C-alpha cells in the first residue's frame, strides 16, 4: 500500500459522490490514517461513518476553514489523534459564484476568495510548523487545468482565487524545500462528480471526450503525496480530458 501508516488531512469531505470523499476512501485503501474536515457537522460525520464501514481509521472535524480557529482546530485534532501530520490535501472550496463581472458583489467576491484561497492558506499555515518539526510533509492544493487563463469570464472571483492558489503553491514549495516539505497542486478538468453531472447533464460522448474521472484525479494525487512523487515540488499538474 502506497500510504501505509501515513497521516492525511483532507478538507472538503462533505457529500457522497464528490471528489473529497472519493479521495478519502482511496487514501484509506492505500493505508492512510485520515482526518476529514468540512463546515457541516452532520455531513462530515456521515462521511466518517461511511469510511469506517469501509475499514478506514478516521477523525472527523466540523470546522469553518476560512477562520484561523477552524484551520488550527483541524491540525491540532489530527496531532492529538495520531502524533504527526504527513499530508494535507486542500480540497475545500470550489466554484460557487457564476455570473457577469459587473454583477459581482463585494460579498460574493470575498466569499469565493475565502473559500478557495484563504482556506488553503490557513490550513497550510496550521500544519506548517508541525511538518517542519517532524522533518517534512506534503501539501497538495487544487488549482484548475490550464490555470486562470483557461477560465471563463463568468467566473472572475474563482479565477482569481485559483491564480492565488497557484502562487501560494509555488511560493510555499520554495519556503519548505529545506525543511523537507513539498507543495504541489492538481489542475483538474471537469470532474465526473454527482453534483456536476446533475447540474450539466452531459451526453455520453461529452463524458468520454471532455470530462475527467475521479479515478484519474485520485491517481495523480496518490503519485504526488506518495514516495513516488518525492522528487516533485512546486508543480501544478494539469489532469485534463483529451479534448481540452
């Protein structure tokens, strides 16, 4: 197993059929000890119970990761449970604001940046001293395939947030190099998740040509956080469909 005995925090594990839960289940199958986090207590508890039924060892934390208190709580609960933190996967966030630039309110702008960029910064900062003290660790962020330039004009706040995640990834990769901390990101294409399928209702042909499976994302993530990816640092790895 590729992650035998490793301790992994995965944020954004809230709904079944989504990327966060799929990653958590895959990491558990590879031997990882898990902490999963999301804002909604009922949903994160339900996901934890499902994972335990699959044989996973998991700590669930309901926390608002856009706050210092929430991010620090996740790190401390993990340290108390397992004694170390080997991996952090910053998956919390996503596209929630869609519309013309001129209709974008300040409140919506701030919410999208907070959910995607601020949460990534706060969670990374929370685990950083722990990883430094133990001699290393891996942080995996989520950007988007092709970077902000490939994003549509109706997603301004999201585009800017993900550009910030890229900058955070590159900067932290340099900051953590001497401490044995590697920081990378996955730039996913349109992922086959329950919510995406329900919202967009793609044809079978579109699914095959333009969408990325959860399994493809999982394999890329496992490569970057496992020993196979030890020589990779400061990379935003695009995982795209063949027609994108």
